[in-house]
């Protein structure tokens, strides 16, 4: 390809007007080379094309509906519930003297294990419907007593595990829509953990004992778990219905319920004031691990990877083509302040790549989402401001990567070496973090210190401290905030641009 370039003409002012003329000259060079313009158009089209392919190829038709919490977020709402109706106000008290968990060791073989967020306690819930508002107080496997409500709210209570020698008494009091949780080490001296207002609880709610046991996390994956709790000293006051307690597995058909390990099931035994309850599942916001049938914006924008290769090639050629065709002599002769030429090239390249990337992201997102939802895929919801941030961040990622390629091209003076170097620096770390079996420590390290950290701008999923999960880039969770991740790539680009400017000034053209 022999580009038709318009070099910067000597004799023009070197002040602000001169730099504007220099920008215009570099813009003219860029737009008159069809291959470069085509490359950026192809990058934008790749983002759109991959979004369409992702939407078309996704198929979750017939899957059970995803439970939605009071705040509109997807939730995990699966647990074993021993309950009675509560009409109006009332209180319930119980002691927890044991909470033991088991995880699979092999097919049909369970071994004792630690599930840090296994839960056993008391809950008052609007109904047994998934996603219904609730408040609960519980003993956990490793996080002491907690009070939780609305799926996303978590309040710490007294610390320490429960055992026969160190039981934990729990109490819930309902007064209207206010529910107060208390904890005690002896059943006499109580500590208030918190009071929450549960909107939509209704005049008659369901309340009682529950056990939940979320999947155990390890080795880049999860394994279903089951937990058993021993309850004693069960007492109720107020508007509780009489009769027998009813045991149910809430959310047995939910896509966010991993199910019971083989040869295990939910159950409860006992009567009067003492019960043994076995359960699995969780009551928490849904995360990528717990909702494998769901998708998010990063899935729609997988074409960014292909577009990145295209803009890297264009960015490198924007300078190396001049070296190959000897046009660099004319350009530098016309502008003795060589660093100004490089800055002008960087500004023009960043601007045109940003526009192309933004156009691709803005078109791809709604098209991909519509197709995916039409095929039954649940897309994790985001606000309009987050969606805008993802589009702007994707465009800025592509634009800054192209400037990095321009800088490395100036340093190497050869397109092949420059393109290979930048692809290895950005694309290789991204590919490694996209492998689920790469250790989390390695994956998160790569997403902190390499230029691939910039993919954090596409992050939309929320990390929850009260949910154990694989919070790694593979699942859409980055260790850096979106713009902090982008700043890592920008730092590499600026540093490379500075080195390139120094070498451009020192070396012969």
C-alpha cells in the first residue's frame, strides 16, 4: 500500500496556528490513505458483528425465570424454610448449637468442609415467592452472626462460630414493617444487631427457621454444598399461627440454585422446641457464578478484542508507513520540532479511533442485548450512566491502544515488530485472564499491571463482600475500578509516547 500523503509545508507559523496546520496535515494524511480509514471502519463493524453473533448464538429459551429482588436486581433466593404464618406483629427466638457443612469429594461422596457463608437462623419473609422482601438474622460458617435484608444489605453482629459448647441465641421482632434482630451468647443478655424496614411485607408474612449453604468456591470453580443446623429453645410470641411447622425448599427450580450434592436433600426433623434442618442454596444478590444463564455488557462487546487488533495495526502503520516510503524525511524537514509531529499524529489518531470505537459500541450494545433477550438470556441490569461509561470507555480503550501502537512504531520503525509487541502487551494478558483455570492471583495481577487492565472499563458486575464467588476477570470482575484500569493503559501509552519523542529527536530520520 502506497499512501498518498500531504506533508506539512514549511514557512508556516510555528505558534498555535502552526500546530493547527500540523494537525490538519496529519488528518489529511490519515483520511487520504484508504487502508487506514477502512481499518477503523472494520474495527467498528467488528464490535457490532460480534455483538450480533453473541445475541444470535445465545439460547436460554425455556429456562426458568430469574428471581428479581425488591431493588430490581437478580437474586439468589434458595434455601430450606421451616415456616408458619405470622399475622401482624410478633417475635421468634431460637438457639443455634451446631452448623456443619459438607462439600463433594467425588461422585456421591461428601466430606466435611468449611462453607464460610453457610447460614442458619431466623427469617421473616413476605411469602415463599422467590425475590419476596425479607429480613433475617443468622449464624454463619465463618463470619459470625449477621443480619441481612433486601438481598444486598448485610450487618455484622457478634463474631465467632457456633458449637454445642458455645451456642448462639437469635431473635427477630416484627412491629409493622420494622424488623429488629438480636443476638445473645446465653439467651439472657441480648445485643441488638440492627433494625430494618421491610417494604411490602404485608399483614401476614411467613416466618421461621432456615438453612442455606451456597456453593463452595475453589480452584476457579464452585462445588455444591449442603449444611445442617441444630436449633433449640424455639419460642414464638404474637400473631403466629398454631399447628405444625411446614418445611419447603424455596427456589428449587431457580436458575440461580446450584442444587444439592448427590445423595443429599433438604429436610427437617424434630418438633416442639428442637429441630435439625438441612438445606442448600443462598439468599443473596446473584453474581456471575450463581447465575450462569445470565450475561452482561462485556459479553455483548466481545468484538472489542478483534477491533483492538485492527486499531493496533492502523496505529503502527500511521508512522511506520512513512519510514517505509521515506516520506518521514519530508515530514520532519517541514517541521524541525519533531516531537510536535508525533503529538499531532497521536491526537489525530486518538480522535478518529475514538469516534470509530464509540460508533461501534453505541450500535452494538442495544442490538446485541435485544437479540440475547429474545433468546431468553437474562442480562444483568445497568443504569444508563453505566452503559454510557462502558461505551465511552470502550472507545477510549481502542483509541489509547492505537496511540500505544503509534509510539512503539516510532521506536521500532517497523510495523511487524510494533504490532507484535503491542498485541503481546495488551491482547496476551487479556487472553490469559479469559482462561478460567488461570489462578485467581495470577489473573488479578495481570489485570492490575499490564495494559490489559483497561478492559476494566467494560466492567458492570458488582462484587459483594457477603457472597463468596470467583471474582476474577474471567467472570467479569476486575481488581481495579473501571477508569483506574484504563489509567494503566494510558500510563503505558504516555510513557511510550515520551520515549518515542526522545528517540525521534535524537535519531536520524
